[in-house]
C-alpha cells in the first residue's frame, strides 16, 4: 500500500518529526500497529538515512503468549537486520495498572535511547488510540491539555502513525502479507481503555456517528492547537505577574488566571505542594473576597496568604484538607 507510506511521509514532514540521518529506537510489541511501524520505517530507512534499532518489553502478564511475542519480535529483528533490546519486566501482581505498564515501557525506551545515543523513540499510537485517549480523559475529568491527548512529537517521543487509522494499518499488513501478534486481552474489557474500545466506541459509531473516531482525533488536534495559544498567553502573563498581584491576576481571563497560579505553585518545587483544581478555585475565591484584605488558604500541603494586593505561596505544615479560607 504505497499510499500509506506516502501519507506517513507527509505526516512526518508536516510535524517535523525528524531530519535526515536521525537515529531512532522503534518500540515494537509485535502487534499490528508496531509491526506496521517497523515495516514502514524499514522502507524509509534508505531515503532518510536512518539508523534504526528495536526495543521490546516482556511483562510476562500472559505467560506463554508473552514469551511468544518476544520470540516474534526477535524474528522481526533478524528479518530486518536490526539490533534488539529486550526488557524482562517483573511486574508485581498488585501493580499492573495501565499507567504503571506505560511508565515501565517509556522508562526502558528512554534508557535504550540514551545508552545508544539515539535521537528519538518512535511509538505506534494511531488515530484510533487518539480517539480512545480523548474519551478516556474526558470520562475521568480533564481540561484542554488533557483533551489535546497525544502529540505527534513530545520531547524525544515521536508518533508517526497518529494520523493513520487501525483499518489502514490492517489493510497495509494484509497487502504486504505481514504477520503480527494478537493480544487476546485487548478483547477483554478489564482496563478503561479496553472498555472504551470494545463497548463505548462501537456504541457511538452505531447510534451517533460512524466516523466518531476520526472526529475525536481531529478534535484532539484542534484542542492541542488552542492549548498552545493559551500556553503562550500564560507564559507572557506569568512573566508579567511573578510578583503575584491580586489585582493584576484578576484582570486576566479566567483560564489564564488559573494557569498563572499553577505556574506559581510549580515554582515552589515542593513535593508537598499538590497542584489541583480545588486549590486553584479556593485561591481565586480568596482573591475575589471583599470581606477582609487579609486572606489565608491552606490544604494539601499548600498555604496561600494574601495581604492587601500581595499574594504569597508556601508549603504548609498543617494536615492536608480539601482547602478553605479564613478572614
């Protein structure tokens, strides 16, 4: 399917994912997405002068099947004549959350990248994954940053297939007669992502919009672009309001007010200070209060003191609460 190769090339160029001669670690699980990623990059290797390697994580969560995945990836490395790094992960039975597995995977990929002095890590997230991520974050509760979901490029991580649908990937594999592994647990609605993939999205496609995945993925891109504008405005507002004048902060748009306060919390670099929604709301309430010029908000390791127009943030030694203010 040469059209898919061209589509991915255009996406790489449009998002400046890497330049000629880049050294890239490919995260390969053996599933359809990463098998497609590997095949596409192998075909682009000569044109872009790429140096490639493969990294694989065996979590041992599916016993024999996990070992067969590892064996399959070893065969792929031999086929494409690429070096292979494998992590034999030991995951405790009570710590198998999707977030934990992701953290282990990315930590290993970054370790491989650094040890080999490579430039980037390519992972195989696709358009369908993007749609699932938007819904997952929306259900859990999130802001514009969360709805932006995954970016084409995030530091050393690149996602060349983010504009490619799972159907396009499967069609590519079939047309090129490429085998891949199937993770049977993906059909089990254990994790929230699986529930969204197996139940919610099919329901939305059937009853509301057959193109809902594309709509969600495109929305994520729009959210990301809008978020970038707000972040630029926040940076400017923060540089102008580092002294934390209540009057100047309240003169800003509400979205910028909250982000400036988040920056102020981050500046403290204290592990005891948790930047959460409730705290920001309590601080804003105190800033707007006309009952008394002096205001104090404390909770969750944070103490905010307002004296006149001056706002001061510090770590609090008082037990964590949901936040409150005193006059």
